[in-house]
C-alpha cells in the first residue's frame, strides 16, 4: 500500500482535508512510494491558528523550560539519526553517509539553540541621567514560518525552527513536497521531547500553501531557502504584506585555483564539492576557474578522479553518489551537457544516459565535466543543481576575481593557493557571503551565520548564528526612573529632554 504523509498541527498528525495529494518517489527506482497531503488555505489557517494560540503561553515560558525541551530533543535526534537519514535517502536519494552528515549539521544548530540564553542576554546602562537607567531587551515576534527545499529536508528546517522556538516564537514549517517525511519525524521528536502542542506545526503542499503563509496576517516572519526566482518572489510578496523576510536564493559557486596551488588537493576538493550529493547543494562548487597555465593539468586530474566515482542507490554502502530527485530534473540537467559543445565548451566527460543495473527506472545521471566554458554558455550562467562541473580559463588572479564578481550570484566561493597574501586579498575583494581558503565548501559552523550576497540572498539577515537570533526577535529599549525622597518636586518642562 502507498504510504501517506499527513500534516502535523496542534501536536498531532492531521489527515489532509483538501483531497489533494502529491506523489513522493524513490529516486533510485522511480517508483511512487508515498503520497503527501497538500494543504488548502483552510488547513494552513488551522496551523497558523494553532501556532497563534500556543504563542500566548509559549512567549512567557522561561528560558530554562525552552532549553530543557531542546536538550531533550537533541538527545532524541542523536538517538534517531540513522532513522532520519534513512528517510532522507528513501525520498531524496542521497547516499546514507551524506544523509547522516546532514543530520549532524542540523544538530549543530540545535546545540546553538540549547545555549540561547547567552544570545538573548540584554544590555543595561545605569545612571545615564540622574537616577535613570536604560535597558535593551529582545522579544519574540509571534508566529513565524519556514519554507524549505528538497535538497536538505532535515538540515535546512533545523536551521530555522530550533532558534525560532528557543527565542519564544511558534513555528509553521512548509517543507518540500518531494521529500516530506523527515520534517514530520522531527515534529514527532519535538513532541516527544515535551514541546507544547501548537508550538511547532508542519503543513505540506504547493503554491497554495506557500502563498497563504505569505499573505496570512498572523505570520510575522518568513524564512526561505530555494532558487533565486522563488526567493525573489517570497521576499517581494511577504515584504509587501509587512513581514520580516530572509530568503536565501540560488548559487553559482566558484573555486579559483592559482598556479602555486597543490593541484592534487585542488582536484580532490573540486570533485568532492562538485559531485557530492549529485551536485544538489546550494554550496556545491559548479565552476572551477583555472589561472594561468595549470588548466590542462588540473582538468586531467579532475577527470581521473571523477571517472572513479561509484554511482548507485543511496542505501548501498558502496555508493558514493545517488540519483537526482526527479526524472524531470534529471532531464533538465542533461540538457545543459547536451548543448554545451554547441555553445563553445569542450565536453571532457558526458554523464547523460547513465543507468544502474537493476535500477533502470531510477533518476540516474553520471558525472559531467565541461572545459573551456564560455561565460555566456547556459551551463555557466544557470544554476544547474546537478553533477556538472564547468572549468573556465583566465590569465591572472585579477581576471579570475573580475569573472567571479561579474556573476549575479554571490553565495559561496573558494580560493586554492599557498600564497597567504593572495588569499587575504581574495577574501576582501571577492563579492560573496561565504569564502573558503583551501576549503571548497565554506559552510559556516552553527555559531556563525550562513548567507550569500547579490541574487543569493534577499533580506537583511543571514540564517542561524547571531543573525538568526536577531531575525527571530525584535529589540525594545526601556528607560526607567524611580522616585527618590531626595528628588526636587516635579514640574512641567516643555523643553527638549536632556540628560543631566
């Protein structure tokens, strides 16, 4: 029988009332294994109402109560990490070790949320004027929403809801309809940890659910991770409705390789960062920029390594790369490789048409490597989100920086070099939100913030870290004076107030 994934509203599973369901496919077999309920406007409203009702008391909960629940949730998450990784592999397709890594990264943010007391400490200035004190505090917003992508069905939601809840908000999550099971399991574990009903809710669906969250007057803030066109839409629509928005968009992450770099290390890094999780990462390296005369040698080293990658089902321990999320996405990725030569690129490896014995109906594609890619080729200008690596050639360091900075994306970038001076220049001159020096995927640890520049981020706040805490709270300044027997009698004074 086909399994059904329902909503999670008010602390319990709620069957879909709209009668609309979406298919969830096992990418390794191509078979529909699950149906997910799609929320109507009324069902989204029910989730928001449950969150609003819960906020009336949750906002007054002590920091000790919140962090105690989160510590328990962290222990449960740690104990169930294999189970959650298996859900991710079954619906996303990534290999089990990669799925475990995703859960581990999510745990980092739960760790941060467990220590929220430090982040929420206020400030106090005494005696700013005679017997006058001023304090600054941060308070929760209310009901906040998260809209998350298919490529990290556990980690990206955990970038959001642990911090939001720790700050005293309640949360409505709309995960990707392509792999919804992990988010519901997280909700179940939160309930098991003792989270009050309605503080964390999950609704599934499509544009109907998304648009209602963007329009709903009781939703105070929206966090989003996804493609640039949708991030722009989320930001424009939610902002127009008076909401606070952080919308992380797409990427074209570059790796600049200087002539003095260790080319073996650079090739290892390029292959790992380009083809891990079949390239379905917003921080994947999708463009290598080779400086000077090293291009031919670097491309050959990348080719040698890429050809050895074992592609297979994610639950096979010997597999290093799994399938893509859907057949339609596989075909779109393949189209960039098919058209590359006509646009002036040299096709070094062509992974289109790849199949896996015994899993012929899976969403398979092999490794593709394109060299001497023109800057106007679609394979370079578009975010492919698949296992396709472009190599571009430039003459100098300055040419490489200019090329990278000309891209409309600015999520992450990396430089490979032994020259500390060049590395320092790069981190200051490059226009991207996250920079790696001999680190190909510079995703920050949980106590720093994740976010890009330019078309990779819409809104003023990055996600998690200090930015996350500030996004999910708002500041308030309190000025106090208490009467003292020594005070002179009060009087009316229409002059501008002065500190004295």
